[in-house]
């Protein structure tokens, strides 16, 4: 997944979100070693200090931990990862429902549309 960073929000927050998404999606498994700060910064095309700030915040939350001589690793607490996944899903759904409401579509109607689209009924171009 590319590092689509933009200037509309703080870069280090976007980095945190990207790494969280990589963990949730399974790109990084519990216990996996993260690439070095320098390698991650190079991949993301950011200053290593910015990457360090993001990784320090991920450590503070417990999603990532350091071993003094070995580097940084993804937590092995799968409940924490599942909880993060659930919280992010709730945020996305809430934003979606808010956007539907702005279009004048009630929650029940939005859910019906989702059901139609997921069954393949919502892409008719006739």
C-alpha cells in the first residue's frame, strides 16, 4: 500500500494511521519486526525525525514496542489489534452515515443500499 501522504493534515499522524492500517490489514503480523526508522522514512519520503515521532507515538499506545538492541516490533496483543480494527471500522461507518445524512439518506435507506450493492444489485447502468 503506497504512502499517500498529503499536506492537509500533520504528516506524523498520517504515518501513524498508515502503520495502524498495515497492522490491522495483516501486512504486519503480531510480533513482526518493523523496518528501521531510516528505511521507513525513505519508503514514505519523509524526514527520519518525523518517522521517529510517529513510531514513538505508536509505542506510547502499546501497538509497537522496542527491544533495545533489536529494533521495534508489533505488539503480540491480538485483542489490542482487534479492538483498534473495531474502533476504526466504527469511525468509518459513522463518517459514512453522516455523509449519507447530508445527502438526505436515512440510516435504514443507506443500509438497504449497502445490501443491494453488496449483492451486486447496485451497479445497474441501464
